[in-house]
């Protein structure tokens, strides 16, 4: 018998639901209430995401079933009054006495991070909801140490903050990898932010990027560490990919800073991106705009589309090819449109003969 059923109700599942049923419930509810949807509700979306974060982790789910939501947020029930020794003699109980301990305040950023991880790329895919990391500097083990095992969100059980939230503790925030804004618990001074220029073609395909970065050690020396980033098809400029404990050594905390990459889109010679759509501009002579033309338009995946016209075209006229744009990151399998615009090269002067011809025929 569970203490309360609120989190199960948010996902539309019973307290006896298995992992797949919980994932299915989260998928349905998160897509319905995502703020970008017509049915979106930011607060509801946050509650749904927190419910999934707790119920998808066995240890936190056990705590929730026995003691309720406040206990699950705190990492366990609190024993004794103020100042009393907790479990194992730690002040305030497990997670209560260490710096950064106590209940984790679940934020909108956390909700979007979980959504991005659940529907993101990587070996797990949308149904698995996890990213797999290779060894050699990738977060994912105990406290984001290189080469740890893979859990649903990357860390050891995905426990928020680890034991008491100590730097480098077991688990970290749900996983070492986060896509989205920096956690409100991480100040800008604790984050090393790096712009990551990416081509439209790589964002279309969702390629894996591997490179080495330099970072400072506790003794001031520099070292190189490899970072692998699995791009998700359709990611936009401004998308943030965050790795906890992978930046420069931070003497204030005794651990490493958070390393955060911000996607920047490289200029493309053929396309201009507009949300999930791609704009392709076709140059036309003044004569072609009046008499028609036969040309080819390129697609982002390397195909050619024929453009044929036998009648005059208006300067503001567009041709739309549905489903030929960028992948829609939040709707796997869906793509935006390719919008073909026409740039007409109007003459800047006319001869007398040309003026007469126009006057006589128009």
C-alpha cells in the first residue's frame, strides 16, 4: 500500500505500474502538456517531469511509496528534531547535513532537461530515454567520473545531488549529461560555457562529435579530456549540452566546474533556417520572371527538386515543399518544410526600345 498516489496519477498509471508503463505514461503526458503544444501547461509539465524522475528511479520510488513526496525529494525521511543526528549519525539525516543537501527544488529547467533526454538520440532512443557514454572523460559514472556504468539518466541510479549533494557524489543531477539550461543551483561562476559551431547538415543528420578540450587541474596544470557529443537531429541554435564536473577545477567547491556547450549554427551557402523550415533562394533574371524557367532546387539531404514555370512569377511568391526541411526534434520522424523563394534581378535602367516594348505590350 503506497502512502500517496499523486505522482502515479500525474502519469496516468497505477501504483503497480512497471518501468515501461511509467515511460509510456510520461511520454503521453509530457507531449500533451509541453509548453510548446496548444494544450501546454508549464506547471503541469514540470509536475509530470518530476513524477517521472522519481518513479523511474527505483530507490526514489521506494522512498516515495513508503514516505511520500517530501521524503522522495529529500532522498529519504528525516528523523529527529532540529539538530538531531540522522541516519548513520549524519546531522539532519541522509542528505540533510552535507552542503547542498536537503530537498531538491525541481525547476522548469530540470523538466526540459528530462524531456530532452527522454526523446533525445543516443543508443537508448526515445523509448529508453537514456544516453550511453563511452569511457575516456564522459560523465555517466559515480559523480560523473569517466567511464562509469549507464543508468537511465547516466548516473548511479540518477539520484539528484548524490549523497547530500556533495560535489562529485553518487549520481549528480539526473545523470551526468543534461541538455537544456544550466541548473538554477549552478551559478555562472561554476560553469565553463563554450560555443559549439555546427553545420546545418550535421544538425540534420544528428552526427556524433568528438574532440578534446583543455581544462585546469587542482594544481594549476592543464590536461586534455575527450568529449563526445551526440547531436540530436533538429537541434537548434541555443541548445545547451551540459556536463557536470567536467570543466576547470573550482577551488571554491573542491570539485570541477560544470562544462556547458551552446549550439551555434554555421552559415550555410544554400539554406537559411527558419525554425524547422529551410529557405532556399533561387535567383531569376527579369526575363525568366516573365517568361518562365526550368531550374533545380537542392534539399538538405542532397536531392534535387525540379522547378518549372511557364507563366510570370510574382516577386513575393514562394513554393513550399512539405516535409523537406529540418527534422523536428520534439516530434521524431517529422520534418519542417522547404520554402523556395525567388530573387528577381530587376534591371536598374531601360533603353528607349525596351521602354517602348513594355509600353506597347503591357
